[in-house]
C-alpha cells in the first residue's frame, strides 16, 4: 500500500537529501519510499521489486543513503517524542526496556552469522531497546553466538544517547556487571527480569511484555522474519524503517482527528 498524503506530509522533510531540481534525481522521493515500504513489508529480494516501482538498484542505493544519513533514526526519535506527549507523557522516556531475539541467517548473512545454542539457530541477534510504549530507542546487531552482555552494554549506552533521562531500566536477561556499570555511567539502572525457574502455562513478566509486543509488531514485516541483509548496518537501519512506517500510521490518524 502506497504512502498516503497525510503520511507523506510528515515523512517528506526527513527524506530530503538533495534539491528537488538536482540533475541526478530521476525519480520522486515518494516513489522511492513506496518501493522501500513494499520491500520491508513483502520481504522480497531487492531484484524482485515490481516494475511499478523505480529500478531496484536505484531504490537500494537511495535506501543506503537514507540509512547512512540517519534519516529514519531522526524520524523515529522525533515521532516517538510527539506520540508520548499526545498520551500525556514526557517527551523523553525515563525507563527503557531491553531484550533480544535471534534471526535465522540466509545465504546473504551467513558469513557473519553465529550459532545460538539456546534457540538452536544460526543467525544474528537483534538487541533492541524501547520505551514503555514499545517505541524504538536503539538497536544493536551481533552474531547470535556473541555473549548478550556485550549487546546490552552497547544497547544501554545507545538508548541513553537517544533520550532516556531517568534510571528505570529493565533488561530481559542476565547482564553481568560490565553492562550494568556501563548503563549506570549513562544514568540508567538495569533491573533484571527473568523467567521463573519452573513455570506452567503463560507467565506475564512485568514490563518485559512491552518489548515482546514490539518484536510482535516486527513480525508483520516479512523482511524482519530472517536476516536477509549482507551488512548488519542495513539490518538495523531497516528496523528503523519499519518503526517509522508504524508511527506514520499513528500520525495520519492523529492528523485526521485533529
């Protein structure tokens, strides 16, 4: 589904990297963004982009320019603050929730994949930090066999750099002393929430369900069901693309109700 006029009104300023009349611009930004949205939603290879869109090579190159320029990170950061204010919350979160999941590797990502003995998958691990509404703060990609404490150390520092100004941090697994100290250096206190040693049926873990719901949102985008990217930076960048798409839907609804 193409981006609506209301969604494009909010997205366009973040995706401007050159003048409208620049000689090297052959296709409109909106067409490029529609093609990128299709890729992350359908999960198809770049080369299978339908002919209704610009050539896949140009869409891929434009996507890389947007990711490297931090366009979608800026979009998500600003939209997150506004959405929080509309729900009578502070613009910057005072708590951050961290968790991770392993994505199965593919032919493209196999060279940098690792084996996760817990999930019995070979792939990459996404360490994601969200606020209490489930909106993305920071993401870090590592091989699946790398110790999680390294991901939490980077994730906590990255989350602090994206806004949290309090100290209510919640982590989904054991962190160890190093990431906990790194978080304290950024003004965040990591609190560990674990599954009970023995459980029967469904167990609702306080606060941890928020980040699990965010991972559930990602499952609606087939590009995030496996690690299809050659570069970990592209995988992380497309995750910000997904959250920007989700946030634009909220902004369009708010604009219509205003």
